């Protein structure tokens, strides 16, 4: 409010464009917002940012308070443990006065540490920086690393010679995954197409000693991606041809000590199933979903791994999902989930079950190995010996790294993040169930203060796309408990509804809500909200729903179906125009996403998608809950104009331009937010806005 007068939301000019598809006429008034070079586009985005600031000016004190709380919860004392590659341990450590932590290494023998990479020295890193990969060669002579200093995920790959401290290779753009051969100077990496589609389609072999590089594999199917990795044993390289799912549809292999020979195809895409290859002793292992959706494990001779030679190691089980397989020299380790609860089960070479590790939490994040934390980094663990390193995190447990000796069945905590002022005894986490329209039980991971009064306000964060799971954790999205604790301490419960369309309960959970069944994702979210009201956990006018990226599309579509149910909606970098995204195959991931949402070029799938699309279901006679939307100018996954045109269209549908709709566009960072103070400011802005909406509901 300015002098008692409410600021007026901006409204860009309309340039109506008619489209007829399958006899359906649509009018797009704001396609012109795609033209980033048009000064009117930037002027509109700046006007929306200005309006957001004015409309929330009364929350300035609360935002400042929240920022201080978030900053005050930064972990203190120590850093995550180092990971070993060859004769060196690589690590980061807290250093005062630096914006980004530097990478160091020290010989395992115990000599002094030496600097490997200083991200602060990269041009542009003072505004934004994100690591892509950090991968040392076996002997430590070279370190491959990639980085993004804009936010557009166009990662530049460099290779540093640790003997000279100079970069012997640089300038390889759009690099994704990397893997070293065993010779110490041959690097394989995948590279994306030079367009918006974000498809890693080439495998490059680089000899860093000579500087020679060449493309050794190219994928022509634009629905598929390439990934390169090294086996746990280090003896083999695997090239995975895959879609959105974890498993590959085709696998190629190469002996790691013979990088110059030809790649051999292990499994062809005509096999028709997903597969993950590994190597153990004198066999290949295949995690495969050929007999059921929860995966089984088979082994085959290296010289003839065809399906006719497969021998079953772990059978398919109806209730237990085999998520991952990890290998030590004498131990096979399975990461399984029974419902939401994960466990690690080890077996020796004879198949006898040894150590079984089950976290106390009913729902949590459990990962094996240690990672450099880059966008394309893979976790690693020691192959020799019997010590397995894993990380566990939950709503209430800050990230904890544990080393478990599988031979002795003993655990030791190597690291646990310490949060100033945090007392887990003040909070309680649980899993509650809600009944969906068709009777299916939908689990909700929930956390609140132990002394919270029920019913009360609840914030639900949802995704529900692509078969990707969302687990409670302390630092990672969606939990980010260093920020969420500020909500909990103000009486707001926080939950993650594990709706269908996600992957928390396996492949069938995902496939239950795709294409012609996609609305089930949204009705599951509605059922979760209503279930919390029925259980006396949430008040009917006290539920805020939040989603990011595909999850942003989920909450916007759900709000269209039941605008009366939600007090407010938070849609961060949302896929707000699902239909138009799937029509235009030049858009990021659009062709691949037809497997999720359907292909609108087919009449029946078009009509179904049209029935719930957030953009084309906006109308003057359907008021929606107060909504926060954001985007990023350099976002390569959800392009800035996707949320911008949704906001413009929604304002045009309301006589008062929908003043309860707030839209912000970041000019620093992309799909992933800024670092440090910027990250805290974004979280504080969203929380202050949500708390303000909840306060209004209680009046």
C-alpha cells in the first residue's frame, strides 16, 4: 500500500494470435513475450518485479527477520568428509571471506594439502556459480571440472594439469557427464545439442595429452539422452542410452584400460525394457525390469551377456523396489524400498545376507557414496575393502555421513551437520495416509513442531512428474529445513504428498498418472489436502500448495480444479503452459515429455491435456487463490516467458488484474537459484508471502 492506495498490477499489450488444432480454436495474446530482445519484454518483467515489491512492502520487517533466521542456521564446524580417487583425497573446507568453497586435495599418505580449483577466480562467479562435475583421473595428474556462471546450464568443461596448475583443455561447452579411462589421459564426456532441447546426444573422446578430440557416438533419437559412467570396479566404462527414467534402453561397454578400441553393445533397445549395467568379478550384473516393475538382478558372462545366458541373483518382488545396486570387492549392496522406507542390504560372494541397514525415519533420503555435489556429478564409494559410505538425511536429521564396515557389521558416523540453535526434540515427523478418489492410499510425509496446535496451517510441497521421487531431507529441495524451520516455529506444518506421477512407490506409481491419466496427479493432491483436514491436522482455509518446475505446473493445474480448497499457491519456475510446451518440439524436453503428458498432435490426447492445462483454463468466471509465481531470465528448462505469459493472461482475465497474483523474474541464476544471501532472500520472500496469506485466513 502506498499512501493508502493499492498499487495497480501491470498488464502488457495483447497481440492476439489465433490457432486452430483438432477443430479447437485458441487465442494466444502474449506469444510476443518470447522475444527476449524486445525492450518491451524486459520493461514488462521489470514492472512485475516492481509491483511484487510494492504489493509486499508491508512484509519488509518479516522478510528481514526470516533472512536472519535462515542465515543463522548455516551449518557450523567442519565440512563433509573427503572422497578418495587413487592416491589423493579431495575435499572442501570452510574458509572465511570466500563466496564459494575451494577444492583441495592431500595425499592419502598424509602430506600437506594443495589447492585444486578456486571457483572464486572464475569470471562471473561473483554473481552466480554452479559446479557441473569434478572428476580427478585415477593417478591424480588431471582433474576434469565444469561450471556454469550464468544460470543457463551451459556448462564449460576444463581439464587442469595438476603438475603445472594450468588448464590443458578448456572451452568445451554444453558438457554434461564425464568419465576417465584407466590410462589417466583419456576423458569421455557427453555433450548437449546446441539448441533449446537440452538433449545430451554426443559422446566425445578427448586425449588431454595431445589435445585431440573426436565424436565416437551420436544418438539420433531426440527422445533419448546419453550418459557416461565408470563401473564400481573401475574396470569398465558404460554408455547408457536412456529417457527420463533411471534405467537405460540400450547399454554399450568399453574396457577402461583400452579406451581406443571400439564400443561393444551389451543390450539393444529392441529388448524393450529398462536396464542398469554393472561389473563384479568375472560377470556383468544387470538390474532389469523385464519381469515386473520393481526390478530384479541378473548376472551374465562377460563374453556373452545375452538374455539367454542370464542367471537370476535377486528375484522380482511385489512389494519391494530394488532401487540401486552397489558393489565392493567382496560385497553386493542393494538399496531397496519397502513403501517409503529405504534399507541397505549386503550380500557376500556366496549370496549370504550380511549387514542390513534401516534408518529410523519412516521417510528419508538415503544415498550411497560421496559426491562432489555438481549438477552432473555421480556419487562414488571405495571398491577395495569392506567399508561402505552412505548419507542419510530427513526432515529432522541434518545430513549425516556414515561409514559401515560390512565385514564387521559396525557403523561409525564420519560427519553430521551441526545447525546452530536447532533442537530436533522440538519437532515430530510422521507419514499419514489420504484416500484418493479411486480408493488408493496416498502417503504424505509430514513434519511439525511437537507443541503445534491442531488443526492449523499446512504448506504442502508437491512434484508428481516423470517418475521422479521427492524425499524428505534437511538441506536439499524440497525440504530445505534451514528455511522451513521458520515456518514450523510459527505453527505451520510442512508436508510432501507423494502423489501418483512421481516415483516414490515405484514404476507403477508413476505410470498410474501419465498421458490419459495425468489428472490423477492433481486429484491425488486434492485428496491429500482434504485428508489432512479430515484428520484434524489442517484447517480448511489454511492450506498452501507449492511446486517447482513440473511441480509448479502441478499446483497451477490443481488450483484450476479446486480453487476453493487452497488458501494460496506458490509456483516456482512453473511449467504453466503445458499444452503449448508439448506442441512445440523445439522447447526444452518437449518431445521426451510427451510420454508424460501425451502428444497434443493426437486429437484425443490434445483434448485431455486441454482440459487441465493451467494457461488455457484461465477465465474471468473462475477466480483462483492468491498465487506467487516466479521465473528466471536465463532458465534453460522452463523458459522465462512460460510463467510470464501465464501471469499476463491471468491478469487479462480479471477486471482488477488479479492484484493477489505476484510475479517475480530473477535476472541472476537460472532454473536453480542464486547462492548465499540471494538464496536466503528468495526463500524469505516466499515464506513471508505465504505466512501473510495464512494470517489473512485466520482473521
